[in-house]
C-alpha cells in the first residue's frame, strides 16, 4: 500500500493540474455513484490526509483511497492510457486534462462540510502543513491508549498517526533501536513520533525514498526487505517475520537482533 509521502505527491500533481478548472465530464464507474454528474462544477483543490485523497468539486468532496493496487494518472485529452480502461473507477475530465483513478480501493462522495465522515477517524496527519508539537503529543496519547500493543502495529494504526506505512514502521523501529514487538508502554514515544515526521518529510518531494540518506539502489533502507543481509551498523544478519493486529493485517517485519532490543 502506498505510504503517505506517495499519496501526498499524487495529491500535489492532481491539484496542480485540476485546481481552478471546470469539470467537463465526471464518470464514476462504481454502481453507487454511477448516476452522479458533476459536470460544470469548479474543481477547488486536491489534498491528501494521511493515505486518503480529497478532491473538492463544487459542493462535494470526492474521497478516494488507493489501497494496494490503486493509482491516479493524468493524461492529455485523446492520449493513450497506460492501464486498461476496464480498471478505471473514476474519470474526471477538464479542458486540458483527464484524471483517471485506476483500481481505487475506496470512492465516496460527501458534502464538503462532511469530510470528517471519511477522514475524521484518522490520527494526526504526519505530513499536515500545521504539524506541531501538539500533533506529536496527541499521537503519543492515542498510542498509549493501547499500552500492550506492539509498537510496529501501533505505528501502522492510522487512528494513531495518519500516513505511515510498513516501510516507515520498520525503519523507524530500527532507527530508534526498538524491536517491532516491543509494547507501546516501554517505548519513548515523543522522539519516535518526531522522527517519523522528519523521516517522511524529507522524502515527501522525491520519488526515491531513503531512510539511510543514501539514494543509491540497494542502499536506501536499514532493514526493510533486507532479510539475511548484514546490518549496516553491526553486521548481524537481519531477521524477518510477520506482525499485525490480526490475521488480515499481518505485515512483513524486519529487524536487527543486536541493534534493536
């Protein structure tokens, strides 16, 4: 599933192309909204909230979530699409652009003043423009409500902190020297959350994500997808396993048994 930095860039690209434009055609290819016609409405902006996208059109907001397979593409009118038309779930056409949402995991249309119904459950957005120490404190408070939960699972819970995915959860645990299975109650949360913000912020505007500071291929992560490879700090072999709140949310976890305790 795309991480918050990827969704942020998607929102930025859509916003730059569509904001201020008049919607000529809206084509919802999902039964629930098949009869909605937003043509003639002005597109007021596209923003990301964690891993969610809100496209504000006229009096409504279109909420979309990429889930595992979804993506948004921008095309010039008449140009060939890079993915099959059968996988398109939403098409927004203006004079200059055709925005196509392929394989979107979620589509909702809500009133502009009812956006909380689709994103109100989220914790602080780690890439929010108004991120502050108060945001960090709130995220820490939300996490401590489940003190026995594994820290890796807590970091992925979007109700605690919106925008982090499995790459960041693994890398943050390494950088802070904690095992993914360590309970929230035994973790110093404020510096971990502050690091989460800094790590995703530095990657926000580039397509090549790196938590090591090295953008070269194969050098971009400390532990993620490095099972049985030597730790970049101590040389111990990286281990791997599965972790999640339940069977449906299991994720791959990676750790150094020496650097993380």
